[in-house]
């Protein structure tokens, strides 16, 4: 294994900057730059020298002897001043003495490969760094501490025990044990499936905390779409005028509702136009509608219009739809939420802000978001997919048990276990690992 090095602090100027080194040549690099290798876990204030002995910087040096380090290898951290030039000079010195520049996420990858953390914990590190709310940060810490992994490990262990019993009965038919008729097998299978569902529901909440949902605001020109964006964002993000077609391009704003991240997109008014720029704006609006989680179609409540049939037909079936009747301050309509024809109608005034809380509550409800931090952990879409697949395999296993097909039962249990194990990395291919760690920042 070669030695890697990277600047572990963000680019720019700051009070402190850190260069991190990990691998078998850490001690020789420390001696070359510091004059000696510090005692393990004992901070020393030292000069950082180049190959000629000239001082580059002065700061704190920390050495962590393997295996008691983040990566499980010898690790050296040089805490100097946070200037980019100084940090680059320090990094170049580590390279001259045998290190190479680390890939994105390579320190965390080595921690995983050296069994210091599992894959779910490694992902939680990146999620903690990227957390954009207090709830997301707390949930990521729980995953990093291993709460999510412990739940998965417990499920895997139960599956292993059940598989041992089933496969032993298949391997020794002469014992004449009709294990398929054993009620304990069905009960155990049902218990595991119920627990998978419980973890799945918690993971969905964690996934929402991490990724949030994408909401597109669309409608005819001058319906008040930009005013609605400004109310949700609580800032003057979009230009608002009485001139129809003011918004020509896509406007994006990142907001939070009780810790739930929302990616809100304001679009050009949907109408026929001979204006080439406006035509392009409408095309871009439909592209955003096709991939959003929720569409807020805004209608001026003064017009007494309804959602046009031609527009309704173009909305993808997978896209959630809510119809916002705006300008109730002018129409005299009551601010309220109405469930009608499998759609939700929200009456509000984007200008005055009255009824906006109804919309915020609705957005949380339609995504199934509940704000509770107790026991919540961060999760990713791949975790959701794996848990969902595991549940499907367990449902098939239950059917096999009813049909008295033991070999198929054993296979479905094995597939369910593999799905759960892929979450923590016990059963993962190299391509998956490469994609996961490539999303990390350099130096982590």
C-alpha cells in the first residue's frame, strides 16, 4: 500500500490549514519535514521544513500510530496556517518524500478497507460534511456512530440464523424434518420482514433529510409563480412585475421547512409564444416538470380557471401534483386546503403570505416527512433501494414457504441477506465502492 497525502481543509485563507498523510512512509516523511516523528497522539509545536532545511511554516504536528488511527494506518497531520500557498508547499514536500496526492475520499476508503468503519459509516462522514440543517447533521452523526449499521447487522444475523436452519434441513432430508410446516419458520420470517419495514421507514426519513425533494412552480404567465417562490424562500429571489412573462429562465432556490430541504424551481409561464427566448423558457420548464418530485401548478383565483386539460395530460404520472389557487387577497376566496379529484388544491395569497403555512404543511405531508430527531439516521437512495429489494425477496420467501418449495425459499433468503449486506459493504462490488468514494471531498 502506498502513502497518500492531501490538504484536508477547504480552499481559501483561514486561521488553520491541515495537510493529512496516511500510509507506510509516514514516519520517514515526518522525520524529513519535522526532524523527528512525534510521539503517537502527542501534539508538538514544530517547524515544517523543506528539503533544504528552510522553514516553510510552524504549527502543530500530530502522529497517530497504526492501527489506532482513522485509516487504520500510520497517519500524520500537519496543522499550519491556512494560506493556500503554504499548504501547497507542505503538500509538495510530502510528495517529494514519497507520498502521492490522494483521490477524493481515499482516506475514508482506506478506513473502510481496513475495517475501521463500514460502508454506511463512511457515507455518513460525507453526509455530515454536506449537512445543510441541524437535523441532517444529527442524523449523520447517528449513522457515523453506527446506529444504522447496528440495525442492519441485527437483521443480517437473524437472516443468517434462519438460513442455517432452512439449509440444514435441505442438506439432511433423511432426518425427515418437515421444516416448511414448522410455524416457527413462518413467524421468524414475518418478524424479520416487519423489522426490515421499520428500518425502511426510518431510512426514508433519513433520505429526505439528506436529499430533500424537488418542487417545481409552474403555471400561466402572471399567475404569481415568482411571488410564491419569494414567499417560500423568504427573500426577493425572483423579479416580480405585473408584466406577463417576466420569468424567462429557470430560477432555483434551496430552502428548508422544519429541517426538510426543498429545491424550489420557478419556471417560465406555460403559454404559446412567438418570442424565441420565451419558447426556450417553456421548454426548460417542461424539462424540470418531468423530473421533479412535486409540481405546484399556480392559477390566479380571480379567473375562476381550472387546470388546462392539455397541460394535465403532459404531466408525468410519477409527478405529484398540487394546484395552488393564488391571489385570494384579491378574489376573496378563503385560504384553505381542499382534496379534490385525487389532487390537492391550496388557496393562498403569495403577495400577503396568508395561507403559505398551509402549503408548507402540505409539502411535508405529501413527502411523508415527520420531524423527529430521536433515533433518526441519515440514509441514501441506494440504502432505500436495498431495503426495498430485501423486503421484496422476503415476501417471495414467504410465498415459497406457503408453496412448500424449500430450495426457492433458501435462495430468496440468500438474496435478501445480500441486499442488506450491501448497505454496510459486507457484500459490495468494486464499481459500487468506486462510485461512492468518488463523491467525497479531497482529504477525507
